[in-house]
C-alpha cells in the first residue's frame, strides 16, 4: 500500500485533469490520519484554493460549528474532498474531473480505514453512496459499504443559503453522534 508521504507528493504534482491548470494549491486533506470518521466534501472553493486546506471559507466555519455540536473538532476527524483542485467559479466538478481524482480519495480512505464516512452534500453522496442519491430525501440515512457506515448531510454551503434546512441537519448530526458512540466508543476520548 502507498504511504501517506508518497500519496501526498503524487497528489501535489498531479496533472491528471484540466483543474490542475487553474488551481493555486492542491487541497489534499487535513485532520487525523487515524480518525474513525472521515468527512468528504465536494471540492475546494476560493479560500481553500488560496490556502491549500479544505473547508476554511464560510462553509468551513459552519462545518466547525456542526462538528462542535457532536463534540468533534478537526483534530479528531479527517476532512477531504472528491476533487483536490478548485473547479472554476465553484461549479460542480465534472465526472471526468472526479474520475481523474477519485483514486487519491480511495487511497486516503484505505490508509485511514474509517468506520464512518460522512458525505457533505449531493456531489459527494452521489459519488460515494449512489449515483441516484437524492440529498433532500436521503440525508441522514445510513448505508453499509464493505462494513463502513456511510451517511450524507446537507452541504454546509446549502445550509448557509437555506437556514430552514438546519433543524433536519441537527437531527442528522445527532444520528452521527449515536453511531460514533456505538461503533467507536473510544474515539471521542482517544488521546490523538
Ligand atoms: N466546499 C467543499 O465541498 N469543500 C471544501 O473544501 C470547501 C467548500
């Protein structure tokens, strides 16, 4: 299996798709490489592209609040995206771009071996759970894939645009907290 160092080096030099031509930084991922919970977003926005770190803009600030609601923070989870380079004007990443990039996320997932994966938004859920995933109907439901428990939340950007979705997301977050208690009782207290 590839090492973290080799994977990160390869990813930072990647030229597999046209997003590499317009990116300022590759946004590889951050957090705890031994985390039980992996959060997967869609792709970097402007702030992330500038800083090389996922979820550091307004959506990221809301993600931090969402994590704190269930006693988590960035040091206890890993956060990555479907695509590692910013799509121009924050458009949805194209299938071609996702296909070119998904191998990095697969390798990250194999190294982390999370028990729980949380997809942030429709794009991640369609890629990770089911191409026909309907975020409005299926957020908060749980899916088992090869023994990993997977769910999806509304994307924090969607919650910024439409605060009326927040109560449902609070319920979904509590569901994640319960799942963590069952599957990884040590994780909240593990000294990382
Ligand atoms: N939105 C995402 O999906 N990922 C980020 O890293 C930032 C915003």
